[in-house]
């Protein structure tokens, strides 16, 4: 999505600052997860472990470690640690919010980051949020890099939504996850309507179709690491009906990467 020169500049800064901060920050993250979370395994939360293994098999990638962490904010994220096995972290509140199928969609989304080798860029994003502006000489270019990085991050999230769809093979499951993250809670889950959420997404597109709406939408999203949930829902709905999706699923069948 970037031109050759711009991508080269971004790659240079990403690799330089990720490497500079790596020894201490990665050790902090590793110890924090081991010390404050529960590591999922065949004999520890085996149902979640099986969801992860199945998703990894369908995406033809190695299953990373999976940690469950007590946290009231629904979230999941992936960390690729240099020289160590990558791991996924899922908050307990997200587990409570989602069905098992929806939870597998989240796991597949996180596996998509690993499958697409997003690790360096995600590390770079973490560096920015952890105070990269304090690094000597970085402040002058940080604004430019941050805007480009956020654009890349938003595109990466859409790519990983597609990975989720390839695993669960039902766009409504993926869209339901996005809907619940936007405004769901366990007590209202059975009343949420995916079709109504898609209609909401279409109304957002209509409201943003004029020049003023276009400007407001860009201002609203330009500093977000994730696209708006309604936009992600619309994108995955459209891709689920595309020839590209049909071609990819057919290739998965040919390779034996299909659900039993």
C-alpha cells in the first residue's frame, strides 16, 4: 500500500526502533504474561486449546501459545517475541462476551497477524504508543510515520478479518464479533441482530458519501489503529461474496485445509 521509497523509510525506522527497545520491553512482556495470565494447553482450558489448534490447521500455520488474562476490557492481541514462540493474549471479558465460534474467529484473526508476518510492524506500533517521541531525533518524523503506520495497521486488521472468515466460514460469525465489540454485553447478546448491524454499516456509508461526510470520516479514522466496526463489518460482508473468497476457499479444499 506504500510506494517503494515510503515503505523503505518506514521499514528502516521500524526495524531500528524495534531492535533498540527489544531486549528490555520483550522481557517485560514475556514475564508479565507468564506471571499474570493462564497458559492454555491440552490440560488447561482444553476447549480453547482445541479451537486454537483447529484454526491454526485451517490457516496452515503453527499454533502459538495462548494466554487468558483477567481484564474487564474485551480485547485480544498478538506478540511476536524475537527468538521466542509468539503468543496470543485474550481477556476474560472477551471470552464471556463471545460464543465459542466467535471466539475461534478472534483466534483466527490473531493467527492472521502471525501468518502475514505483521510482528515487526505491531512492535513498532507498540513503541509509538510507549513514548517513541522521546527518542532523540525521532520527533520530527514521528507524525508522518505514525499516520502511515496507522493506515497500514487498519489495512492489516481487514486482512486478519479475512483470515477469521476463512476459518469459521460464516461471515455472520465474524460480523457478530465486530458488533459485540462495538456495543455488546453478555446480558444483551441474544437480542443482537447481525443484519441490522449491516444495515447500520450501509447507513454510515451513505452519511459519509458527500464531501463533508467524507472529510469527517477521514478525520474520525486517520489516527485509529483499527477501522470502525461498521466499516469492518461491511468489508467482510462484501469479501464473503467475492470471487476472491471463493477461489481461496477452493484452494483450501484442494490442500485439505477444510473443516471436518
